[in-house]
C-alpha cells in the first residue's frame, strides 16, 4: 500500500484491516540486535502489544530490559502510524497487573488526518539503522538538544554528552561491555537466542566515537529502573529516531553499554553523576547520500494474531 493510499479519516476502515496496517508499520521499528521481540493481537476492537519472550537475548538481557525497550519503540511506531492514518488512540500501558507480558492495549476511534500525516508515514518507512561511517560534518549542540526534547516529550530523560573526558570514558565502556557480552554469548552457545535477522556484531573497531559524532544518553529517573521505564524509553527512542530521520540525520544505537550491569552502573554513577538511570545510548551524525537496505522483517502473520471478538 502506498503512503497516500494509506491515509483516511478513520471512518472507512474495517478495524481488523486497520490494525493489520498499523502493525505492518510498527514492525519497521528498531529493536536490539534486530530481534523484533513483539507480538500483536487484534480482536477487532482492541490491539494488544505483547512481549515475545521466545526472542529474548539471553546473553545480556536476562531481565528483558532491552526486549521491553524494543517493544516500546514498536509501540511508538504504532501510535504514529495510527494517528497518521486518521485515528485517535487510547493507549493503556500495562493494563493488567496479572499479565506482565501485556505491555499495551490500544483502542482506535475515528479522527482526522493530521497535516503531518504524509511526513510521518514517510519517516516510518525511511527510518534505517545505517552503520556506515558518518561524515565529518559535526552535529550541533542545538540539534542534540532538539532531539533530547523530543525524547523528553515521550517521558524519558535524554542528555547530550559533549564533554571530551566523558566521551572517552563511554568509548572505553562500549568496548568493555562488548567484550563481556561476547564471552557470555560464547558460554551460552546455541542456548542463547540469536535473531536470524541480526544486523551487526556487538561492537566493531570502526564503531569508535569520532569527534564529529553527536552522542545522547536516554534513560529515566535515578530511582526508576523497571519495565514501565524501559517501555517509555523505547517510545522515546522511536520518537527521537523519527525526528532525526525527518531532519536527515542518522542514528546508531549503542545499547551494549546498558546491557551489561557493570558498565551500566559505571555510566550512571561515574559519568552521569547519578542524574539518571541510563537505558541506551545513540550516536547521531550525518550520513553520505543514499540509504542502506532495510534489515529483514518478520512476516506479518508471524507477529499478528487476528482473533474474533471475545476470543
């Protein structure tokens, strides 16, 4: 379906068809190691987002931190898609205390197509994880602040890192965390889930931070480190990434430092001074002309269950 043909007022849709289109766009969201750990369920009335625990990365994500953060990115993509398609959305996060894998429940109502609809849908389809070397053109502090404000509007804390000493420490922490995870994966062997769509190794030498690279840390309050925060940070990551895409900027996630408890603690207390609980980092820069191919996505039938009402 083209972007233009996807637009509507929300009035002429079969709701199950609308849910399928929204999930199709939501699956374009980024996820840790491209694991795509989401499962959507539609009964024609509500659209549920569930965590797919079979896709947890056991080398570094035993508690489901990155799984939940990835699902948060998918949730924000779904909300952007639904509103661009002409729906108002009720979003209830963690609607059932007895079902922690039910991360969100969405209900759609007829609305109006916003003026930004075409641009929003274009950003969803254009977004990529482009790990090529950035150009040497610097990202300004004002641009980093603008992206941080977008993340903050989704309920996360976002801090630009510009101090040279802090950036050097983070670069060292990235290497240390990558080594820890590589050893953990080697110990687990086949028992550690690896996505067939995995996009890159943990850390590669040519991923070192360059002076022109922008760097942002995303997280939550110092005393908040649980699924609700992880989900919100994932939503903020999506919003930040879509805004960067609209501005022509490229984002590369550097989550490995927050996936290892030791390096996450050093980042929180020795680099950030305890101001926040870090959940992920992103590198921001300008990319050469041209976008890479999108990493493969799971088939829609694999991530969406269409059920009868009350089933």
